[in-house]
């Protein structure tokens, strides 16, 4: 047996590679070219549809602002629709809620601590009810007000 022949056939033979890409071994599917998009609407219909969808979007945004005006005590319906005023007053209200919540939690903790009732001593404030306000957001809201 000639060793050079066996070496050359060994070198020329395909080497299985477990790291080879499995996508290479799959047959690639031939995709049909996309058909040209045919607009079945006239230009006027396209424009009307666009105007209608834009009106729905504006109505949705207006509804969200109305809900904020109903929810935030500092906002009144007769105020102008200044987005920045709505944002600033909403941020102020959220900050007030945060600090009020924090104050009430401190008061509750103090009452629990000072109580002599063993049942009250068992009360634990759920940590999921506590959260920290983002100081960076506070700085932004104060800059907006200036």
C-alpha cells in the first residue's frame, strides 16, 4: 500500500465539521418576487383616509389630555391646551403624591412601632408599595417650570 495515495485521499476527503452552519446544509428556498403593489384607491380616497386616520389620532391624544385634566387637581378644563403646562402640572402632582405616600408610610411605621397591641406589631408594610422617585426626573421637571 502506498502511503502517499492514502494521505492524499485523506486530505482531499471532506471533513465533517460539527461547527458548520446548519443553514449551509439546508436547501435555500427560492422566493417569488413581490408583485408590484397596485393601489386600488384613487388619490382622493387615499388623502381622505389619511385625513380620517390623522383625525382619529388627534382625538385620541385630546382624550388622553382630557383624562389628565380630570385626574390632576391643578389642571382645569378652562385652561388652555398647553402641553408643557399639562406635563409640568402632572409631574408636580405625581411628586406630591409620592411625598404624601412617603409621609403616610412613615406615620404608619411610627404608629406600629409605638403600639402596645401585639396584633398591630405584626403589621408589615408591603415593600412593593414603596418606590423611589427618580431624582433626575425631578430636576427636569423643575427646569421645565422655570
